[in-house]
């Protein structure tokens, strides 16, 4: 499963009844439909990663515009937590949606965060190089003021 942006470490999950205010593991929720994480930490991690990637793209005006747009969007959305709504995406596969969300929270997101932190610290230059070579598929801004849907015929 591809993760479009690096996120802060998952802190809470949101179930059907709304945000949780306890420290039960994410896998204790039924049904797990979203993952919440500390907004400031996640936004800072993404911006730090964009700065690290940008160290090899100083002359790329399109990348600079992407970073500016991402930064502006993050500023507009500032909150205590952000919610990664996973239900629709994980239900597009034949995998069990609850298991997919648990895997995202326990494996995929922590692995992506660790890799981003290592790259920012200069311990994964090969990955940074790969991100720079195809930055559009990883970071091209998809933010907007409206939510758009596309339905198959």
C-alpha cells in the first residue's frame, strides 16, 4: 500500500462513535475507520522531509510551488490532531478493511515515519535520491477547498 505523505506517529483512532479519549491500542476499536495523529508533529515531519528532498531540487520551480502549496494548506488546516480517513481506500481491495487499518497503524505508518526521520537525519540518502527523481508521485499537491468524487460507470 502506498502512503502519499509521511505522517506523525499514530496517537488515537476514530471509531464510528467519534474520537477516542483513552489509550487503548488501535486494534481494540470496532470498527476501526480512521487513524488520528498529532497534527504538529506530522506536519513538521512532512515539512522537514520536503526540505531534505528540496536540497537536491533548488532550481526546480515546480517543486518549490508544490512545497509552498503544501505549507499553505497545512497552515489552513492546523489542529490538535489530523484524521487519516482510511475506510474508503482500504475497502477498495479484497483485504479485510479492519486488518488493513491495523496494519497501517502498527506497521506501515511507523515504518514510513522511521524512514523519513532517517532520511532527514542523513541516514538514508538513497531513499532521498529516489524521492527527488520522482517527487511528483510522492508529494505533488492534491489539496483543495472541495472534496471531489469519481464514480465508475
